[in-house]
């Protein structure tokens, strides 16, 4: 999991899906990585973001955010995995559940995979607390 969330050398997300990419800005550094959960905190003074491994379940009858698939957060969306719609729906769901703007959630990797890594640009302590609730609840 460490290689997935490592803070350097990330390819930008294709713009055709309508989502911004999360790449490491030149002034950022990898602050910490939890080996047990795979979460990474990337930041510098005044900027913190949490990278979260996510397992997307497209075509779900009941959209929800919560539960664990290994160390990844499960996001079930009703959108089908066509033209990035499920990825966009997962991004919106994460923004809603963490109480941030949609532009504060960015895809880091996994554009065409069910296993993705999203970066949430918010207070890392609040995001981690909410993430623990979602994974255990």
C-alpha cells in the first residue's frame, strides 16, 4: 500500500473525466503513512491533505459510504462504470461524507480500477476521525 500513496511521481488524472488530479506540489512532502491502514498525510505549513484508499462498488442498488475492503474504504455508488461516471459519483460521495467542497476531493490513482486513491484536502485530524467511524461503523 505504501507505493500507492507515495507522494512523488504521480501521473495526472485524465481531464476528460471532469475531475482534477492530485499530484504532489513542489512544496509538499510526505508527512506520514500508516502501514496498517494505508492512509497518507501529505502537506507542508498551512496545507494538509489525506490520501485515502477506496474500493468503489459501481451499480449498487443502495449507494453508501462505509465499511472496509482490506484497508480501503468502501464507496457504493449507483452509477455504472462507464466514461468515469462511477469515479465522479464516488468523488461526490466522499465530498459529502467528509463535509468538504467537491473540488477538495481529487483522484490520485486508479482512474479505471475499482481500487482508487483519493486525496481529501481538509483538516487531517477531522478526516482521520471520520474515516475511522466509516471503516468501523
